[in-house]
């Protein structure tokens, strides 16, 4: 169990990673609206996607750290339906992120249409991920309040 100060530090780490993850996802969503992407745009998108992956790992690590060393014992979360619903949302968002990552990696090779079609497809997958985020945040708030 944590002291209030170490719990606050873990919470700050978890929130920082989660806010960055959502910001990066939104940045990718806006960038994929580009109808005529340049090589530079594609390289930037690949970098953003890498940052997104790193943030997902950090959110997970911060979340697990809070389960182990946070203010509540693991048994508190294990008995929380909202916690498990949040884990399902996290897994769904993770699964939805595989395809856009693969599509973005493929933009390293040249394409006749300059990858405009690939970016449209990436944007659809990212839209689906963004739809799951409000639900995930709702479950996060509920789990923190004992649901
Ligand atoms: C994109 C993914 C995630 C987001 C956006 C997110 C967001 C949040 C937010 C906003 C809170 C604070 C809720 C509040 O105090 O009202 C929170 C708390 C928490 N999250 Fe996450 N989270 C994510 C993933 C995870 C994962 C994967 C885990 C565990 C493996 C996790 C474990 C926790 C724990 C233990 C708390 C503390 C709840 C409490 O105060 O009792 N989170 N999360």
C-alpha cells in the first residue's frame, strides 16, 4: 500500500501517460485527413504512432503500479465490475490499434496514390479507437468510486 504522496505520484504518471496517449491519437486523426500526404507527413505519422505505442505501455505500467502500490488493495479492484469493463475497453482499443500501425509501417514503401487511400483507412481505425475512449474514461471514474 502507498503513502498519500506516492499514490499521488503514481496517479500523476498514469494521468500524464493517458492524456498524452489521447492527444497523440487525436493528432494522428487530424493528420490522416491530409488528402495528399508528403513523405514528411508519413514519417511524422509513423513517429506519432511510435509515441502512441510507448504511451500505451506507460499507461499500462502506471495502471499496474497503482494496482500493486496504489491507495486501494488489489482485492478492491478485482471485485469492481467497472475495473474489468475498463480493462476490456483498454484491450479493445489496443486491438483496434494494430491495423493502423501495420498500415503506417507499410507507408515506408512507395505507392502509386502516395498512400492517400492508406491514410483514409488508418483514419477509420483511429476513429473507432477514439469512440472507445469516452467509455474507458467513464469506467475509470466509476472504478475510482467503488463501482
Ligand atoms: C487508455 C487507458 C487508460 C486511461 C485513459 C485511464 C484513465 C484513468 C483515469 C482518468 C483515472 C482516474 C479516475 C478518477 O480518479 O476519477 C484512472 C485511474 C486508475 N487507473 Fe486507469 N486508465 C487507463 C488504463 C489503465 C490500465 C490499463 C490500468 C491497469 C492495468 C489502470 C488502472 C488504474 C487504477 C488502479 C486507477 C486508480 C483508481 C482509484 O483511484 O482507485 N488504468 N485511470
